[in-house]
C-alpha cells in the first residue's frame, strides 16, 4: 500500500516568502502605476505600449527571482521554467487586484497619498502568491483574504460615491464652525455660500440689477498687510482711504484702476468683511449684513458638501 503525504511547509519560511512577495509587490505596484500615468499622458500609443511591456516584463523578472528562492515553499518553482510560470501567475493575479485597489483609491480621493494604494497592491500580490502555496489552510486563508479585500474595496467605493453629511465635510476639512457666519440677507438679496476652509469662509449676496456683495470671514491677524493703529491698510501704490462707519465698522475705500470698497467689522477674534464691487453697490445693504450676523443654517451650508473633501 502506497500512502501519499503532502509535505507540510515551515510556517516561518512561508511567512517570510509571503512578506518578500508583499514588499516586491508594493514596488511593482508603484512602478506600474507610474508607468500607466506616463503612458496615459504620453500621447504616442506605440511608445506607451512599449513602456508598459518593458515594465511588465521587469516585474515578472523580479518575481521570478523571488520564485527561484522559494523552492522549499512552492514546489512549482523547483521545475525548470517553474519560477517564470509562478511569477507570471502571481503577476497576473496581483496586477488585477492592484489595479482594482488603484481604482478604489482614485475614487475615494485622487489627491490623497498613494502609499495606501501601493501597500494594498502589494498585499494583492502576496495573496496571489499564497494561492500557489500547497496546503488547504493557506489557500483557504488566501481566498478569505481576497474576499475580504474585495468586499472592503466595494464598500469603500460605494461609501465614497455618496455625498458626505455636512458635519462630516466640516470635520474632514478642519473648518471652525465659529467662522460659518452670515448676515441676514437685505430685502431682495439672496445669499449663496461659496466655500469654507481652516482659514476662512465666504458667501455672496446677489440681487438682480445690483452689484453683488461678498462676505468674507477670517481670523484676526490673518491679513498680513501693514496697517495703522486704526486697522487701515497702509497704501502701497494705489490710494486707500479709511473712515469710521459707526457701530464698530470700518469703511475702506480703494482707488486706482480697480476701485472697490470694504466694510469691516471685527469681534470675537474674527474679521467680517463685506466687499462692494462697482460704483452702484448698496452700502446700506452691506451695513445690514454686518449688523445682523448670525450662524449660517444647515440649509445655507448644504452646498459645501458638493465641494472637495479631505479623506
């Protein structure tokens, strides 16, 4: 009677093998992603195709080098062309997963650091290598890891495709709610919130047939221009005239090629400025905006959730 026994892998060797593939996969993911970006913007299809082919061949060669030292873990690599067969299989499966990880990363935030994408891409190569290691437990574990990665990627992509809540957007962008102040719209005007950040908040007041009014809220001291004791900017070129408008307001009039007026009100560590563009701008309306400042409502801030959000 002949008894066939499947040799058990040394757990330490197997772990070292998979870690080495993961590290190599991170490098392969990074290089291939850069190659794809260069190819996309190259504009020459033959040149781009050649670049991608060279990068792919180099990646398979790197993996084959690892495969040549994995004979004790992966019997397939003990054959003549085994390391290349193993490398081609790992590269194909790993690249498929890494491409999906890159797509999810771009979906979540195209401006975010690509390091998590490359780490996830390397993990995809390690999972592909684990599928080729003999042993039911290892392969089941690899299949389970692949399923978890796929489910996590789908969930992340779906979650990123929906608009954030207002609180999520404000928290993610580091916006101080104390700066989200608007003035009660003067008769005939509508308020439109433009944006908010760590440094400021802006909104426009619009009325048909009248120049718009722009309200800006910033922290005191953020304006780095030189100013006198009364807070009036020191002229540098074009003339600047400041007058006390009453009620703690300062009216700043700028001359020159682009004349405009600003009505400023400071308080609570913030500076509220209404900019009046055009000669027909309604100064009384600007005074009303600053005299009736209040926290902006969630309905007025709803448009912020359509703007880019940090992840």
